[in-house]
C-alpha cells in the first residue's frame, strides 16, 4: 500500500505543480565521492582513483530515493592537471517512476601557490537525462474506488515528452597543503530546465568546504604493537546553499589506520536535520565505508534515516616528471 500511496503522491505532484524546483542529492560521505562535492578534486589523489557510492534514503517510505554513483579520476602530467568522469543515477518513487541520470566529464588545472600550498581549478560539463515512467507505476487520486481500490482511468494528462535532456556545468576551486584543505564549488551554472510541463530550472548550488588534519601522536611515525598507524583527528565543515535553503554540516573524523570513524551533524537555518555516523576500513589501495543518517527532524518517525555504502580503490601512482602533491583528506 505504501508503494501505491507513493505513486499517488508523485502523480499528484506532477499534475498540480509540474515538478517542484529540483534539489541536488545530498551524500553523507562527502570525501568518498569527491568529484561530486567539487570538480577541482579531479586528479587530487595523483594516482588513478575509482569510487562507488550507493545511497538509500528514507527506506521507511519503501526506498523513496535510491542513488548510485561511480567515478574515476587521475592526474595527467602532460595536461598539468587531473581528469575525471562521474556517472550517477537517482531514482524516486515506486520502482523508480522518476529517474535522473548524469554523465559528467571534468578537468582540473593544478599548480603550486607556494612552497607548501597547491591550488586546483576545476570545470565540469555534464549531460543530464530525466525519465518519467508514466504508464507503468504512476497512480492518481481520481483512479481510486473506495471499495475496489485503483480501478478507474485517470484524467491526468501525460506530458508531451517523458524524457528530457539538458546540458549542465559546474566549476570549483581547491586550495590545500599537507595539513589543511578548503574549497569552493558552484553547480548548475546555466540552471538547466528539467520540467515536464513548464519551465522549471535547477537552482544554482554553492558549496563551501574545509578541514584539517591533527596528528595526536607524540611521534608521527609511531606504530602500535597492533599495527595501527598514528591517530589523526580531522575536523570538517561543509556548507551548501541551493534554492533558498541553507545546509550546514559539521563533522569530525578519527583516522587510525586501518580504521576510520566519523560523526557529523547536519542542520538547516532553523532546525537540526540529522546526526550521521560513519565507520570504514582502508588499506593501502582499498577502502570501504558505511554511514547511517539518524533523522531527528519531524520526519524521524516515518523515514528510517538513510544508508550509504562506499567503495574506493586507489592504484599505485605513476612516475611523474614533475612532483605533484596529493591532497590529504579523509576517505569518507
């Protein structure tokens, strides 16, 4: 019944409002999906890097939002910067009645701004496709018989096109040393139209993020008898603004090789939205992480939070004619 109700809500939304202003997907493990956070991260690991993310948001509503993302990036010596590709699919509603697919290509120019500081400037171009499965899974209130359920034909009119295409652009900047990092990104510079019934442009999103690394060991190269590395504490902040909404994310990681744990708080201007708990394991070339969003807003009783699973692989770095500093930041 929840699936049918969700179809009714989605169908009513499409009919009455013609699609509300789109909001971007919000991931909880920001640095496990760095190209999505900021295109200036392309090539920032220097070595070839693969990342995959699965996010199931609000499973209490029968997986109302399901997102899968995959990316690859590396530094190219002859290009004096990094290249990257990001593929993402987001599905909303029963059986993914509304789905959005992204393919983004990016380049980030990297240069030194001092003896210990690097700067990366990134630009991303994307193709976005939005699909609506009108006949398969949408249900509308005028189809309901009080006794028999969904039996009638709807009077709602399908849009002229059930598939929309758009071109999108993002840009970003990243400044970092071996102890700290900070970045700024602007997404949807051209505010593409994604509406099915009337013009409805994606509002521009601004992201500001930063953090640092604090080695709490007396001897930085110290290794315990259990084989653990030096414990590193990493405080972080991520601020995002889109469509009149503000999102503040405050977090801290404990990176104690091979383990990493983190706690984040996400809130808007007026209320706290969720606490985020993260745990992960990483080796030299491989990492895997899990996070759970504990919703504490008014939606807490019905959404069941959000689950996010990430997998990453960083291959050995190639020999470069010019020495390039890789960014040091949390993996999740």
